[in-house]
């Protein structure tokens, strides 16, 4: 099967005629779900505004898929409530909630063509066959697969299948779109492409969307807001920038992006010092050590620079060229630090040489030394 | 491709899709034939020649000779009289009995086998499933003479079940039942047909993915609609194919019937057997061949239907 | 299925109670009734073999049977035929399957289909054909059980071929052969030292299946007038029911025990395969995988 992902993009304009919906608000309120002794969700509160794109991010087993399935009605909840458009749907089965869902993979019905798959939701709703055909046509056009209308799932690539699944989910004009790791079974290039397409479609259709992933890059690039989850709890719910630059918990700081942990001292309400590196600005929150205390200072790779220094305390262990950036790893007393710099600086340090570091930006978190 | 109107587009797409499904098979076949002739790839097939020759001598030659001789009279001349006798009177009856027996036993075992397969795939524990699967593997291979005798011990005139039923006042032999009849044979055949069906149906039921159920539910389908539009159509081809396999299997079965009824029940394999054993009709030495050719005919029809079912299913299967 | 925790059965995504949601009652009734159907004949046979149709418990059926010289001579004949069949089957099938996987993987499907042909042609018809076409052959073939072994190789093919074929498939023949060749070994030695040891389970499967087939085969043997184990069983059955039933029970156990071993070994392997492949519906495969020795 020819892979046609890269050449196909959403034909803007044609795409959303009649597909535009008024987004609704969605809210999970104190939702709890346990399997035996394991708490998959404990009193989860999560609310999305109309039309918002929420990404649920976390390691496997964190409860994000359970939350999504609870929202869909595919998973029972022990307590709490689910509201869609202000209406309590906790008691409704999945088939009665107005949701469109895209699964990880293999969710297309193998005995139906793409067109029939897209028509399915309309068929069970009793639409006439002419109406169904028209809608399916529109939807397939929207995802750029009109030429694959009569193919069976196994005749299409993984990326194409997921686009059909998306068209199928949207064909019933749901109030909420739920995507359960829809890109994780695809290879990198297709994934990046389809990610863009999903984002664009969501913007154009304006549907409230929940997207589950364990891939932080995916989460940060897609979301209006990211819900970082761990052990059935919501760790932080904020914009990608907030989650990345001012994580509220240790877990978020270490799970999202790369961090360097330096030991230093809190200078005052705004600045913490790392000896021989420099001053980092930070934001105080509860639990931040008092000025004068020793502290761990968490710094993103791009908030430091490295320079060759024969007397430097750091040993350059690895220099990796990444295109526009260079990733440099340095070591000191058994700890490794990662620095990202622009490629133009590449000739400054070489593996095996000594170097020193300089502060360039702010710390994302300052916490007491463990 | 330009899209002018909806209907037109669908039609042309239909043609396109249709081509596409069958083409890979045809295309690769032609290509491999060309390659075969062109590049001397036939050398590659030398290694399987002994196998083919063996199969030819000990399977194809006998099978073909049965059909050829079916058209010969005692003097070796061409005649159709073997067939006119073979498909009339007592022999016609035995074809009817054979087909009836095979249909009944295949229908029952298809239904029961499906139920068992559903029950064990749906069971949460792994142990039950492992036991039933292994058991089916073993029982499907049970047949022939020992099976016949263990049913004599069960449902024969003095069998355990017969005895128990008699004790509660219902001796089946007083109500027209006999183990040594077509009905009795049907019951005995279930012993190896049901496990066979279980083995056939477990993989396709297993292959029904949870995602399809979830997707159907999220699209608003009820459980019945799921089975009607997705589960049913997906299970139908293996079910039908399985049915045909069971039909063929019981149609060809000889040993169980021979042992159970001492060769007296009027079904085709038994008739052929008794013709071989010397009960030859004068002037029709090749009557058995005509019956054999008839059996091959029935089996070929089943095989063609089987191929058709598989091809239908392969539209959406790999 | 990244975050479904604590429920491995569900997270597999295949099958599972979620798809079918079959009631406990339904399951108990179906499995109970069918289980009974399969166990009762065994119990009945056991009882019958110990008591006969008269009352009282005795081993007389068994002791009579075991002291019957014909029991042993027919068993010996069947074993001889079995050894011949197994040897001939392996001699033909090992080179063939190895060759197919190594040199001509494209005809694998065709070969599989050919190996299933004996299922399509009833064994009664094949016997008729053997008489028709080989009737005039010298007595050394047609008049001795040699012809049985020759035909059994063909009739057992649907079971033996697939078993060996899947055994060979589990090896990466091409790599093994090339590795052997790169070390300078001739093909004969590669086959003997490298491939055969790795084919142990496949070969074992063929041995068990072919042997069980030979012990149980009745149609061809009786119609060609050879008194093999199964034919003798029927002969006693005409006169001495309890002995015949004792005999059957022994025969059943003899086939069930090795078959269960083979089934367990192979289902474990097949299970691994199907989980890896995750193919949609494997109906065609499974139908061709039918292993039944019934007739």
C-alpha cells in the first residue's frame, strides 16, 4: 500500500462545511475508579471549556485512559459524576452519550469499507442511505481520503486508518471528541503529520476534545491545556507553557521535559544561586525553602550555556548534533547535566574537554534538598 | 480523479476498489508464472518433486481411476449404466441418508461448537480455556472403532445411559431410538465434530477486538446492532466454512459406522465398502466406482462452496 | 492500553469478557452439558469393561484380552505398519518442507493445499481406487501390509505435513543454512547437525500423529483385508462386547495421552504466534490446521 500521508493535507475551506459545531463544556467531578486494590482514578476533577483541546498526559498506569473511558461511558465509575454540556451523563451508557471516539489502533470495523465505517454511526441513528452517503463523503473529504472510500481497512496504511477513524467519530456530530493515544501505533513521520492534521481539524470544527497520550512532545504541541496525571491523580492542569516552565509538582517537573538538578542556595524571593554557574530567577510557591537555605534548583537545558574552560569543574561527556540545536552532556561528581545550545556554538566544546556553565534564564522549580 | 457528483464518484470508486481486492492475487500469480518460465526458477521446485510424485501415485491415480472406471462396463466399454443404478433404488436412498446424516450432524455440531467457543472465550479464567482447548484437540482426533464401542457401552441396548433411562421408565429403544441408525450415528459423530468446531471457532471469536465493541458503542450502536453489523458478519464466514468441513468429515466417515452397525446401515461409504468386500452386483463390477465418483462429486461441491466462502471473507481479511 | 491498570485480561484488547459478556449461567449450562456428553461414554466404557452386561466387578475382560495371542499379533502388525509409515513420512516430508521454506516459500500455500487433499477424498474411495489401479501389481506390494504403509503416508498427510511445516516455519531456515554454509558445511551436514535438532518438536509431532493414525485406521485396512489392531477390535466386537469395549478404552487412552502432549506443546507455540501476529480473522488458517484422526 502506498503511503500518501505526506502529500495529503486537509483541504481547508471545503473541509468543515456543516461540520462546525458549538463546543460544549465537559466536567469530571470527583470521579473515582478502583480495580481491586488499585485506585485508577481518585476523586479526579477536570473541566474543559467549550471548544477546548485538553491533552491528558502521564506515564502508563496513571489513569488517563481510564479517565477518558469514564468520560466516554465505556468504563463504570465508582463515585463522582461526568457532565457533558452541563448535563449529568454519569448514568448514560456510551451509546447514549454524544461522543466521538478514536482508539489507539485497529478500531475500524474490518468488514466495512471506509465509507461504510464512517456511515455506521449514522446508520444506527436511522439516517437515510442518501443522507449517510452525503455525510460520509463530506467527512472523508475532510480528512483527505475520499479516494479511499471503498477500501477495506486492511488495504490502508495505519495513518489512513486513523484518519478514517477520525472521520467516523466526527460523522455523528458529537459534542465531545475523545482520542485515546491515536498516534502511538504510527511511525514518526506519519505521526507528526497526522498530529498537525488533528489539531487543524479540531480548531476548524471547534469541538471540545480530550486527547490521551504518554508523549510529552505530542501533548505540548497539541493542547490548549495539558492535564498531567500520575497514580490516578491530577498533578497539574495548565497551558503547555505553564506546565513546561512552571511545574507545580516534582512529578510534573521531571516528567515533562528534561531537567537539570543543581545544588545551591536560595538568595531571596526571586533569585537562587548555583555556585560557579550563576543566578536563576524563580517563582515562590508553598514549600519553597526560605532565603538562605540550601536547595535543589531545577533548570531546563536551554536555561544554561556551556563554554570551554580549562579550569572548568565540568567534564564534557557527549556532544550530539540535533540540527538547529546541539545537545551537550557534562558531568560533575557523578551527576550528569544536559544543555541545549544553538548549533553555531558547536565548536566551543568537544567531548573530553573541561567546561564551565553559566546561568541564562530562570529555574522552573526550587525545592528543599532531599 | 475528478469528483463531479457523488453518485458517479462512488461508482467509479467501486470499480477501483473491486479491482484492487482481486488484483494482488491475480497479478502476483501471473508474475510468478512469468518468472517461473523466464528465469529457470523451475529448478527451485525440483526439491518438492518427490513429494508431488508420491502424492500423484498414491492419491491422484487411485482417485482418477475410480472416476474413469465408473464409466466402464464389465467388458471395459463405455457405459453410464453404473450411474443409473448407483443413483437409483437402494443406492439413491443411501446417498439421501448420507447427506441427511452429514447435514444433521454438521448443523448440530456447528451450533453446539459455536456455543462452547463463545462460552470459553468469554470466560475470564485462562485455565478453563486451556483445558477445553486441549480437550477439543484430543477429542477431535477421537473417532473410528474405539469411539463406536464406547457408545455401545453408553447408548447400546445394554449401555449405561440406556439402563439409567430405563430405570426412570423411559427405555429409548421402546420409543423408536436405535444407536445403530442414522440418528444414533449422528449422536456418535458429534463426539468428534463438536470439538472440531470449537477448535475452528475459537480463533475468529478471539479475533473480535474489544475496540470494535467500544467503537460501536461510542457510535451509538446497541449490543444487538453490534452483532448484526459487525460481530455476525465477521463470524459468519468461519462458521460456514467450519460447517462445510464438518459436513465433508461426516460424509466421508466410514469406520465408526462400519464398526457400530457391522456394515448394515445404508449410507454411501458403507455401500461402497460392501461392494469392495465382494457383494458385487453381477454385470456391474464398477458400480462401486460410480458411487465413489458420486461421493467425490458431493465433496467437490462442498469444497467449491468452502472456497467461495473463504474468498468472500478474504475481501476484508488478509 | 497504556493506563488500564490492574486488569491484565482486559488490557490485552483481544477477546475477553468485555466483548461477549456471556452470562455465568449460560456458560455453566453449555459447558456442563457438553462436558457430560464427552465424559459419560468414557465412564460407561470403563464400567462396561469391568462388569460386562452382567453384574459384578472383574478384570476378566482385560485379562482375557491380554492373554489373547491375536491381540498381540495384530498390535505388532499395526506397530510395524506405524513404524514404516512414520519413517517414510519423515523421509519425504523433512526434505520437502525444508526445501519449500528455504528455496520456494512462494509455493508454501500450494503445498499446504495439496497436503489437505486426502481430507477431500474419502478414504473408502481411495481404497477403491487402490484396488482398481494397483490390483494387478505384484503380490509383494498389494498382498502385504506394505501397501497400507504406503497409503497411510498419504492419508496422514493433512496432520503430518502441517505439523512439520509449522515446525520448520519456526526456524529461520534460510539464515541457518547460510550460516552453516558460511562455516563451510555441506548441505547434508547442515540438515543433519543444524536443522534436525531444531526440528525436534515438529518431528515428534509427526511421529505421534502418524503413529496414532496407523493404530486407529480401520477403513483401508479392513477393505484391503488386513487384520490390523483396529480391524481385530471390530472382529471381537461382534462376539464379545465387554472385551471389545475394554480394548477400545485402552486404544482411546493410547491415543489420548500422546495427543494431549502434542496438543499442549503445539497450542502453546500457536498461542505465541497468534499473539504476535494479531491478525484479524484466522479462519482459513485454523481450518487448515484441523488435526483430526477420526477415520
